[in-house]
């Protein structure tokens, strides 16, 4: 979501006559698009602003802005705390960037634009440059209030974008060369829940599937309590929908899930996975999980490990819990020590590494459809792409293949990728 916001801001900056530079020392505008979902990215953002502040000493006309969720969370306070800062812009006000920038160019400093407008903006700026794989926002915000999560505070309540605007944006992207889209939302399964008469999420998938020229559809993020049977069934008949589901479970213990206010049990989660695999046995399943939630005991953590062993995820995004300002969990006692969190994270990641490698090795000898994305990082004669279930594959080939769908026979399953030979 945050990356996509950065792309949208880049498009707006280009519209104002700015060009992207890879060298921050020569930049006239420096934006730090921040994330506050955990403590670490927030700290990273502050240290980056500190670095930009120093650069401004050599280029006093440079404009510095903080955007994203830290901007929404801290607002005006940031202007008081960081003297070199020219403006603060929340994620719900991205469309105001050109106006704020024009003011800043004229020397008007200290603007703070945060908060949310009613509804989801229909027309969001899209990147000007062709993108093989593009994100398309379908809904914003979240109504769930998981007890650890700051997202509903900094991204606002759920609001869905009209399907006509979504379909029109995808058509534009395809005309510019896009082959794969990822539908984005904090909780895509709740698409249009509050909009009577609008398409449901699976109906939207089926409509997108009909757009000529689109090769692949993905979506993220799903919530186990809102993932409906109709959506799971869509994996069986929506031709271009890739066999990849990101379904966060956060914890394997019912006691912890309850305190997290997730609205589902481990048994319900496992039942969802079973249904998904019945419809699509090849499904690549990934998830988010946290360790060290307040009062998480060893037995709770064991339940998380047991769930991971049971499901055998294709990949996991695992995090140490960090208290976020204003959330309910931040007020709770029983915070695990940093050592406990670190140890649990290492055990969990070690377990998952073994599972990922085993699953990658199981693919040796199979033939997979790959969308070729570009050259491999390590060798100029090797191309890199992704399977429908989202695994990275490297294979010998030339850059004329970029954007093509090719078949590759998998020769080797490695820890983070697969290696193969083209066979069609
Ligand atoms: N601490 C650690 N991880 C968190 N996440 C959300 N809030 C927190 C927090 N307070 C994780 C969840 C979520 C992912 C985007 O970030 O796993 O799915
Ligand atoms: Fe945060 Fe829960 Fe909403 Fe996900 S579903 S964004 S974890 S509140």
C-alpha cells in the first residue's frame, strides 16, 4: 500500500514538472513516505529525515516533506520537532501534493494536511511509465481494530472505490503495457460491503478477468474472517487469477487470537486453508505472523509453530510485536522481553526456512508458466520471472523475453528461488 502511494506521488510530482533522481544530493524535493505499522520502519523514517535535513544545509531551496502514516499519526507535532521540514501530508490527502508543493516553492512552509475525505477517491493518479506488474487500489482503510494495529487510525475507515473506476484504470494500465495487476486493499474481502448494488469482490474478479490483454490477477490482503466461500471458489473459475493467497494468521493460539481481536480461531483458519486447497491444490499460500504479543506464553508460541508445521506455508512474513501508540494492546501488561521476541522469531524463521526449501525442492521436474520480469541480478544471461504461485524463477534467456509468458522446467529448488530451463 505504502509503495503504491509512493508511485502515485511520483506520478503527481512528474505532473508538476519534476523528474526522479537516483542521487538524493541533487534532489530539489525530498519526500519520506513513512510507515508506522511497526516501530522499526517508523525509526528508519526519522533517521532518513535527519539525513535529508543535513543535505538541506547545502541546498537551502530543497523542499522536505513527510508523507504517509507517520504524518497522519503525528501531524503538526512533526513540524515543531523537525525545523527543516516544509510540510506534512497524510495518506488520505495525497491528491493535495501539487498544491502544497507549489506553495512550498513560493516559500510557504509549515503546511499540515492530514485526515480523510468521505469515500475513496475515484480517480487516483497512476504512474506515467509502463509497468509490467502494477498495483490497483480497490479499497482503503480498515474497520477491524485488531488490538495491536494502528492501521485503522492512520488509514481511516473502510471505503471502496467504484468498480467502474477500477476497471477503467486497469484498461489504461494494459494499454501502457501492464500484464499483471495486484488488487490492493487492507481487507480486500470486504470490498463494497457498505455499497449496496456494487459488484461483490468475486464478481469484480470475474469482470476484470474479461478485460482483453490482462495475463494475471492477484490480490492482497485477505482476512480469514472475511474470506468468503464465493471468493475461494473464484480461484477455480477466474482464468487469470493466480494461485497465490496471502492470508495472515498472526498467531496459532486461540487465547492470543482472542486478545488480538482477530475474530477467528486457529480451527477456523485451518478450515479456510483446507477449503482453499480443495479448490486449488497448487495454491501458493503465504501469511503474516507475529511473535511476542503481550502475555504470549511458550505454550502459545508452540501452537504458532504447530500451525506453521501443519499448513506448510510457501513463505511467511514474520515480525516481532511492537506496541503502537493509541492501540489497546499498547496499554497491556506482560510485554515479552526483547530477548524472548528475538529467540522466538529465530526459531520460527528457522522452521519456515526448512519448509520453504522443502517445497521449492518438491517443484523440481515440474513445468511452470513464468511471466518474465527482467534480467536476473546475478547474471546478464539469466532472466528472472515469477510463477503463478509467486515463486521467483531464474533461467537462461535474453531480454527480448521481458513481458512474455514462457514455460520453464524447474531443475533446482533453492532457498529463495527456483532455477530452470525454458521449454516453451
Ligand atoms: N507489531 C508487530 N507487527 C505488527 N503488524 C501489525 N501491527 C503490528 C505491531 N504492532 C504486522 C501484522 C500485519 C503486518 C502488516 O504487520 O502481522 O499483518
Ligand atoms: Fe490491522 Fe487487523 Fe485491519 Fe489488518 S485487519 S489492517 S491487522 S486492524
